[in-house]
């Protein structure tokens, strides 16, 4: 168990949980009672505290606002069938968080601060974890530069925080996506593998254009030739072609998704053939035309597993088999949900218990 003795606890006098409609939860709209905060000053993390969720006061010259030194993670907590509070694979997020910090020239966060903050926050706010199927408590650890300075250099000080919000389904139905061949999400040598805000802001214009054209997400291709499939806007992306599960290998342009890794592990455990390899747009389109593309889905913390219903390419939309006619992704989703909620053995040791 993580030591939390150095974390100050300042509980709210009155919880606002009574204001939450657990039967009608909108993703990212409502936040739990508390948040965690810690400061990096003079080479060490200090002032670690769980306190009331509240606004921040920032200097207008705060470096993160001008030069983009900011990173984040997306995680979830669940209630098991026995009523226990658990986090899903938090150490995988912890490792990725610090890889992002290193790439963005930021102070890494030690385990006792990252995991200790999460543990104490959830210990106080575990009543906010919804129990309806498909729901969870979404956790947002993030860090940003706090020097008050205008100049192109890395900050000397940082703030690390975590807040939580109850979440229902991110996508309530299968999504329609478009293969993007004009804009690029990431280039080799860039920040594509880091979970940093700039990667997401750069994708907003192409996402908006796709949505105006009737699509809900993009499938990004490589930035050099737009020849190979990389990932989707908020998810890693998987395809089933001739009974083989295919996804792009992790690289410096593709996020090393926690759900991605979980899907691959479960697929292999269920006996399916998995290939982590480059999939060309041409091969994918040929599979759609021939009917050999049996399934396509995205995998991410927010979306979990999101089925893809249609794929658009060069002005033509290709319909995929209905979800009820798919085999692999529904079985993986069932296994994933059952592990998260304690209905299936956690043989991969993925759950972190708060209680």
C-alpha cells in the first residue's frame, strides 16, 4: 500500500453528491467534492493536499499558458460487485505520465505523490463512483508549468493535480469515422506518444470539419505519405480482417494506450490471433470492398471499446457488419468489464484496491 502520511487532508464540510443524478450522468460535466494538489519547488514535491474542488488562481504570465508545458492522464475507478472501490491499471498510467513529463521537459512525479494522491482522493470521494453498467468515476491527473515568466525555456516549478468526475458511456452507439489524409496528428520525432495538450488542440480543426461532414471521429494516417493507419482521435484503433485482430504498433507517433494494451492481452488470452503491424489504407479499403473487414473498433479509457459502424474514405462510406454479428470485440469488452467489476478473475493483477 502506498504511504500517504505526508498528504494533508482538508475535507469539505458538506458534500454536494446529493446534487448528482446518477441516472443521468454527462461525461465531464460534474466533479466530485475534492481534488489533490502538489507543488514542485526547488527540486522537490511539497504541499501535497487533498482539499475542496475549487478554481485555481494563476498569474497571467504562468508559463504553461504560453508555451504548452502541460500533460495529463485519463483513468477510471469502479465499484466491484462486492462494493469495493478499485482503480484500473493505475501504474500503467503512472509510467506513461512520466514518459510524457520527460518528453515535455517537465519534472517527473514520484510514485508516492501520484499514487498517494489518487488513493487519498478516492478514499474520500469513493461514494461518487457510479454503479450503473458502463459507468465509472473518471480520474484526471495532470501537471503544468507554473513559473511566472515569458521566455522560451522549461519551467523550474510545476503543479500536479488530480480531480474526478462521474462518467457514463462516452459513446452511446457505434461511431462513424473518416480516414484523414489531409491533416496530420503527429510526426516522427514529435510529441505524438506524449499525452500533452498541444496534440489535442492541433486536432480540433480537422475534427470539426469531420463532424460537419457527418463523422464523429477521425482515423489518423502517417504524416509523411498518409499511407498507413495510425490511431483515432480519442482512441487506439483495431480491425478484424479474416479473423485476425490488427492494430498499429506503438511508436513515437502513436499513444501507448492502457486500454490498447489490455485489449491485446485479453485477445491473446481468449485465443485470438493478434498482429501489431502497419496496416495500409489500401489494405483496409480492399478489405472493406471485399467484405473481409469483419470488425473495427476504438479502444481508450474514456470510450472503453467503441464499435465503428462506418468508415469514410475519399467521399465513399463503407458500412461494417452490425455489432450483433461481431465476435471478437464483444467478447473482449465483456471480459474487460467483468474484470473491472470483479465478476471475472483478475489474473493479470490489473486492479488497485482502495478499500
